[in-house]
């Protein structure tokens, strides 16, 4: 939990630095002042929950090379089922045009539901026990665009309630390093096999537990 709070503080610091930097530049370049102030607003304005998901979908579809994301991956409730379906559709489209899509999720059994959907859509899904990835959520598109999701201030494990879109090569590089540096991450298939070994459950039992059609889970395991 402390790591999540630290992550949010880092985010606020990054946004503050970006704001101050752009304002200083705007004072030096009078003719570009209005444009720079608009960029500040775009960089620091909190997105509503609806705006967050709309921005995320739009930004992903602009990807040319790679999408890297850390998500909580909880089983979607009624409000989020359509959003997850939209993301699955977008992943399929991206992979079809040669974009590499990678996700890292917390290592909890219920997160296999979303992981299976994304795996079947063509994404590379892995699971990690790294604390930083349990509740901190971000998406990096190519090398410079970042969308960060923020839960309710009082409930850090809650669903994303708002977010930020940040054009930043530096922040994108930092988050991609975080993605790469979790040495304990394992693939979707490895996690399912580990779960079966530890629980003695078969594919059908696991699918029932995570609210999936067994056929979908079997398909993901064949990849």
C-alpha cells in the first residue's frame, strides 16, 4: 500500500514539474504562450472515469509499435463488461496490424479472467507478485504517451475513478523499466499451470471459479 501511495506522490511530482516547466517556457516564448498553457492543461487535467477509458482506447489505437500496461485486472462488473469487450476488440486490431501488446497483472487467481480474454485477443499476458503492480495502473503507448489510472483516494484497491494522459518520453521510459524489471513475472500459461499444481483443480474447475467458459481457458493455454 505504501508503494502505491509513493507512486501517486511521484505522479503528482511529475505533473507539477511538467506544469512549472511549461509555464517557464511560456514566459520565454510569448507567441507560443497560449499553446503552451493549453498543453499544461491537457497534461495535468484529471480525466473522469468515462474520459479515462475513452482516452485509453483512442490512444491505444494510435499505437505504431508497442503497448505496455500494468492493470489490476479484476473480474469486470456490469458497468465494465462493455469496456473490457472494447479493449479486447482493440487488442485484436492492434495485434493484427503488427503492434506488440503486453500486460502485467497482480498474481491473484481471480485476475486470470481478464488475462485469459486479453491472451486470446493476442496480447502477451504475465503475472507478477511485485507489490508496485498490485494497484498502480498505467498504459504506455510506443515511447512517449502515458495514461495513468487512479483509484478512489480513500480506497486504493478500488476501480479506477479518474486518470491522467501524459505525453512524456521520460515517464514512459520509467514505467517500461518498471514493467521489465519485475524478475518474478510468469506467463499466463505458467500461472494457470502453477494454480492447478497448487490446488489440484483441473481446467474446468478453474474456469468455473474465475467465471469463464472452459473453452476460452483451453484456447488460451494452447497459445
